[in-house]
C-alpha cells in the first residue's frame, strides 16, 4: 500500500464547485425549501446546467450569501424590549 504524506493529502481533497440543490442549501445552513425561495426571489443565483442536471456555482452562492443583510441591518424586535 502506498503511503501519502499529509501535505500531499490536502491536494487530493477537492471541494466541488457545482452543488446540487440539497447541497447548496446545506452549504448555507438552511432547508431546501428556504433555498428555493431565495432562488425564486433573486437572493440566490439560478442554477447552471450540466446536461440536464441543475447545479449551483459555489462561488456565486458565496457572493449571494455575502450580499444578504445582517441581523442588525434589518433590525429585530428582541432589541426593542
């Protein structure tokens, strides 16, 4: 059995660029239903097609996530009490 050094092992682990609907939702920490709503209202990007499979570009999902408002920006009722 061939041994692989730890430094080399890091190069063998690959984070996928294209995410399925379920994985994109999990990546953001929300349900698939919430993710669908964000795609529908434009807060998240639309998918790309690989043949007939819909995949979300992880970089575009990251950019859209960065653009979401923070809790302090939209206010919340808990702070008023």
